[in-house]
């Protein structure tokens, strides 16, 4: 059914509803229908339309019913159906002839013939289209040397009209023997003479309407599904059974990427949305059924693979529209195209529900994320106030102490850590641009690693190591000068590692922190920071997963510290690893580029 024909119903309801209407009206367009059978078809059609699309578009239902009434009031309804059916059968005959003759540019041929058969309006600009219209009904003996496209159009019209002379005439026009033609076209009964008895026609029509309803019932299990992957797997199974051929479903992901689903080994394969990248992308762009001969030169490899999985040389594809395209079904061209369209139309009803459910989930997730971000900003704002108060009081306490007092130096360290805490909190709510600017500024910083490690150990020594009965040994590298590394990140790494080491020694022990400037490695010299404890060690089953988020080596906590360490070290361009034996302590080693 063309857009022009549908437009006569009044307005364009969009490709999804147009696809439904095309399938429904196709039930009333049969090669053998006469006027009485047409009346039965259109009466039944009005009922089917009411069942299927009333919930989606009452206006569409009214237009379809009105269109049916206009056809019934036509003085020659049979002629209306004959013209529409001639167009449909002619295109099908063209496709089969093109395949039979192995025409190289099949899409060019089909496009020109279809353009010539559209309702006549202005004189077409394409000279080949004009030639088809002028000469397609010429006698066979005059078409011998005509352009192949003109000869194909003439042969297809003869086959569509199903006259007794069709075989001989097509044989003469295209040079094909009659036996080959009979073998290729007998399934559609192209050569059957028009019937005159309306009884069998009504039976045929009712069988097609029953098929319409059978497909709808078969796809009802999709109604209870909300997950696209589960629904597509079920759709693959049902469609394969209905069509008698393997089916590959393709889903349009939220980021616009196409992904193959189902049970084949290609499941999970992502496809480009570029229109010429695959048949799936092509039919999504066109919104219409399409096919591709995968043995033609230049066929995308993914189409060849899909054709192999559906056991066919020619791949058939149809989009599922809701009304925007959300999926594509791929199968063999051996299936009944009417049934294939029915599957896509009925599946659209449930895939739309799943698509909308996904949209609601995303909307809820966005709202939740926005609420969490607002709450986080409030928390950061509120936490900054007491930190500012504490920092100010530390400043007052420091002013009351003598310049040589050890306590004043410790207050300074505390103040530095409070200031760093404030910076970490503010980084949670800064914009991506501000974060990039801050990271760029940090990356250009110069840090004295010896001094930084000493400050961290000094900060933790009074509160952690002394109280736990832990002896601290620190070995530094005097020859190591300042290196280009982000001091804030490195401080967080060392703080986490030292704190973890102290917490591992619940009964006291020895903590050793070493800075070594002379480590050679591939790619240049490295600075090593090694933190070693004399604790019980890490069990072998945890050692390989020690840097994974959620894995705790302490038996309590959330297991985030070491995963943060790994991320920070990698951001600094370095690496970190762990050595441990049960009962023999643990060492964490950080290697950083020296230059």
C-alpha cells in the first residue's frame, strides 16, 4: 500500500500506524476477490481494525472505516481491487525475475519499475520510468531489444495478470524456458485463471483473517514482559515457529547503537547505525521491509553472517515501529512476507509497552540521580561549615602556642588534612569542566615524595601507631628530588596504605615505609613507595581480588580503600601491586614514573 493511497484517508498517522493499516487492508486485497468477496473482506476489516488500533488512534479507525465505505460505494469495487492487486503481484513477480536472471543492480531495477507503477500524476523526469509506462504493454516481438528494465516490467505485468498466454510471452521477452517459469512461480498461482465463484474466495479471506488473529494470540506472552532482552528472546522463539525459519532480532539501544539479540552466536554484536552498514540499519532508516542478496559483491560482512545463521542466501528484514523504530527482525526470504509483516505489526504492540517502560525507568533514574545530586550538594555545603569552624579554631590555637612548640606543627598538619577533606567534598559537586581544569593544574604540580610520605606518617603516628603499639620504620631516598606528580592524589594513596597496614596489626607489630628512587623498569626509571606490615597476611583466595571494589581484607568495612588506591595510582600513570603470605605480613608497592 503506497503513501499516496493511505494519504487519501485524510492525514498521515505515521509509519507505525501506516504499517498496521497496510497489513489490515492487505487482507481485503486478494488476487481472486470479486465485489461480493470484497464486501465480506471490508466488513470483517472494520471489526479487526476496531480490535487492533482503536486504543491507539480512534481517528485512524474512523478513517479506515470511511475508506472501506467509499470502496463499497464505488461503482466498480472489483476494478479498484484489481488495480491494487496488479501492482502488488507485479512487484513480487519483478523481484523473482530479477533473482532468476541474476540482475546485477537489482535495487535500481526495482526502484524504476515501482516508480513507473505509482499512481499517474505528472510526466516522470526519469526517461527509463517514462519508457516503462509507454512500452510495458507492447507485444513480445517488439520488445526483443528493449532495455532490460522495460522487458522485466512487461514480463512482470504479464505474470501478474495471470493470462493463459503469459508463459509463452515472458519466455519470448526474457529468453527463459517455460518450465523454469512454472517452477519459479507456481506457488503463487500466477498462471491460474481468475475465479468466478465467490464461495472459495470468502473461505480464503476468512483463513487470512484467522491467520491474522492466530499471530496476535501467539505473541500474547510478550504482554507480561518488561525487559527487552527477555522479550526479544521470546519473540525470536515465537516468530521462528510461526514463520518456519530462524529469526534474528536486533534492538535499538538507548544510546542509538543497534545490538543483535537472541540465541545465535552473533548475540551481543553491535551494529553501526550508518544506513549502508547493514540491512538492519537500512530498513530502520526507511521504515519498510527490505531484502539483500548476500552473494552480491560489496555486501556488508555482518549481513552475510546473519544470512548464514538464518540459512539463506537472501536476507529479509522488517522494522518494528512504535512509532519510532525500536527493533528489526531478520530472517530468510523463503518465509511468507505477509506473515512476516503480521509478526512485526503485532510485536509492535508489546514492544511499544516495553519501550515505554524503559523510558519510564530512565526517567525515574534521572529524577533519582538529580535528587541525589541536590542532596549531595546540600551535604557538602552543610559539612563545609563545621570544617571551616574547626579550621578557624585550629588557627587560634596555633597563634597561642610558641613558635618552637611541637604541638603547633601538629596543628598545622591537622589543618592541612581538614583543608584536604574540604577539597575532596567540593570535588564531588564540581562541574566536569571545573574537574578537568583542576586535574590539569594538579598534573603540572611538583611534589617532594620524601616529605609527603614523612608528613603522612607523622600525622598518623600519634593517633594510630603509638596507641596500637606499632613500631614505625621509615627509609627515605635523599637523592630523590621533587617529581612531577599530583601531591593531593599521592597523599591519599599513602594515607590509605598506611592506615590499612596499621589496622592489619591489631596486636601491635612493625610498620615499614620505604621510598626508593633507584627502581629500573621498562619505559624509564621509577620511584617506589613500599608500605609493609607484620600482620597476619592476606588469604590466598583474596590476594588476586584485593583491589576489587567491595573486597575487604580486614573482614569488615566496604572494601573501597584499595580500589581507590588502584584508581588513583593509575591516574598518576603508575602501578600498584601486593605481596603477602599468611602469617608473614603484607607489602603494597607503588611504582610512579620519575619524569
